[in-house]
């Protein structure tokens, strides 16, 4: 089974995602290779950099930058969308994402 199909822990923190200083959505769950976002309006449909704003510092940083490739999305009855993204990161950012998921993901 591909790794991206494994269950990802839902985050207990409010991590906001933005692109070009425009809000995109909020992170529902993540690994070092992918994440699920939810938001209003239209989901991102092209590969783009995302800035993940952390509510508290992690490794001395309050923001992580990743490149996100959209894989799928669906619309929810409440007018929001939910979508999966494959991430491209450097090794340091991947390690911080793993730490974020392990510390603040539901078990």
C-alpha cells in the first residue's frame, strides 16, 4: 500500500495555510509527504508554494514553506472543500512536519 494512503493523524492545532499572502485553508492532517487541507471557496488546482503558519514555534520557526501538488478535492455539505496534496520539502522542513504530526496529531 502506498504511504499516502495510511491514516494521517488529525492535528489538534490550528495551522493556517496561505499562498502569496492569501489564505488558502487550514491543515486537517499531515505527514512529511502530504497533507489534507480544508477551506472555503475554490481549492488550489496547481502546484504552488504554501506557507504553513504555526500557532507556536517549532524548531524556532513560526512558519514553514512547502510546495504542494493538488491530488484530489471534494466539496462538503457545509460549503467548504477538503483536498489532499503531495508535498515537496527539504529535509529540515520534512523533519519539522514529522515532529508537528507526532507532537500534535491525535493518536
